[in-house]
C-alpha cells in the first residue's frame, strides 16, 4: 500500500485467523459492504443465538461492530452478561468470539496474557472476552488494568527479565473493548462504573452458538471477513461528530457508541440503549453508599457548612436513621442492610476526606458540665459540596438550608426580582420565615 508492505503481527494467534481467497477479495472490492448492511448481518446472528431484551441485543450488535472501529473511537464501555447457569450469558461471549475483531476468548485469563495479546504496536488490537468472570475482582492488578483501559492512551509499563543485566522496560497498550460473562457482578466500584450490565434469563434460541453446523460456521466467518474488509477500507476515516448532550462519564462511555450507529437505521435504537444505561447508572449512583452518607451529612450541616463527626455516627446507629439502615455489630461497627459492608467511624472519616473533600477541625466546645471538650468537626466548601449534590442527584431539603445561601435563581435565596417565578418563590419563602 503506497509502497509499504504490511504483514500480520504473527501467523499463529489465539483466535481464528482471517484468510481470503483471491476471488473473495475481488468480490469484496467490487461489492463493498456498508456499515448499515454489516450491522444488519450481525443483528441477524444476535437474534439467532441470543435470548435477551431488545435493548440488550441492540447493545450486543453495535458493540460487535464497534470492535472494528477502534481507530475511530476514544472511549468505550464494557458489556457484562450476568445470569444463572443456562441463562445464555456464555452464548453472548461466544458470539463475540465468532464475530468481533481479533477476539481472545478465555476463562481465568492471567494479566501477562492480557499484556501479550494487546501488545506494543498500536492501540485497540483486539477484543478480550472473559467468561466465568464473577470473581475477576480478586485479581487486583488486572482490575486496575481494565479500569484504565476504557480510554485511548492507556498504557502499562512493566519490567521484563528478572536478570538484572538484561532487564528492560516495556510499554504495553491496554485500550480496547473488554467483554465479560459471569454468574454475578464483580465487587469493584470503579469497574462497575464502566460496565453495561446485561441481565440474562434462560430461554431457547434458534441456534446454539457452541454447537455450530458447517453452514452456520461459514455464515459467521463470512460476516467476520466483511467486517475486517470494511475496517481496512475505513479505519483512517473520522466518525461524524454528533451533539449527544451527554456529559462527563456518560459521554465517555456512550458518545462513540452513538457515533458508530449514526447514519444508519440503528441510530434511534442506539439512543434507546444509551437512555436505558445512563438512567440505570444514575439510579445506581443515587442509591450508592456514598450518596446516602452524603444525604445524612447534608442534613446535619450547620450555618458554616460544618458537621460534628460524633453526631453523624450517633445518628447513623440511632433508630431515627432511615437512610442507612442496619444494626450495630459490636461497639465499633454498623452492619448495613442494603450494602455488603460494615460502617465504622473510621470508615466514615475516610469517605468524608477522600470522597467529599472534608477538612478536619478541632473545636473546644463547652459541655453541659461547664467544662470545655475537644470535638472533631469537618468543614466543606460550598462549591465542592454542591458539585457532590449534583453528582449524587440529591435534593436539598428546604429553602432555609445553609446550602441555599450562595445559590442563584430558582435554586436559592438570591432570586432575580424581574423573574416572576423567582419573585413568587421569594415571596413564599419570606412568608414561611415569618
């Protein structure tokens, strides 16, 4: 091509090699496939081998095609098919194995194998599919690798050769699509935020992807070849820009997914997929441990946006706490009903410092006995706390809450008199205060 000879990375790979006859190449050149026709081909196979909701099948179809577009995308999500035995979750993994770009399918894959497969030459060199991945979180090194690998530019640096004289520093690319299947979700919050969870239920599909007939194998192979040919013809093109109105992590996980489907009949269905998963993610954030703890803290903020940490702990373990319910498990820990972990005063302090950016203050407070006692308070910056309120989608309880003091317009006390709505709210607020 333009005087340059390109050769495969190596002939022997942990996936089925792509091979073409001269006649196939001539036909693919003379009758090139469109993006929409390839999505239709993949969709037909998804419908044949997978029993799942329309949202789940559309996600699978577009993600398989997206694996051939890694030069054109910057961030990806990771599908995780979860369900009991015989629910069809492994069939989804095998569908990727048969159709996705350079797909490495494995159970209990070691981290060095991930490095070796993704390589040092360029990003997005293939798709990794891990079946029976319910306990993947126990491999902390691989979890860290995967959490960073959803965005372009992710690299892993490792020293190879234990011999001190021959040691070398090697850089491996990690960006690319990862697909998981397992009986339960991994207990790692960072990885969970990058997943598109597909809940599988038992059913009888039209075909068995694990027991393919000769004709079925040929059909899957032909689609795979068409996708590779399309990739080679279009990999230097840029995807069309769209105005998705997605923000922050939602945009990272889903905008390129929409751009892949743009210009085809699959775009409106892709919008429904994104709507479903972003709403699911927002609801998960709203009901997280951090969100509920932040709600408790917000309800105890004083006029200076400070809290007494002992008062927070006393409220959590009291019968009045209906936000984080549970029971004392010993004198120092509180076993939560909704979450598979225990709270302690030390754990709450860590969350306040690390997640909510609270700053500790020591106060001398005069007690009922007339003596002064040292008590620990935590102070919060208003703009930082408001960002957290927005992130966790928490409603500020009332107009006279301290957080309203610096807010503008409809959200706070500094209303615009020329705005009828603001004037009405201002009047109502003043009446409440009187």
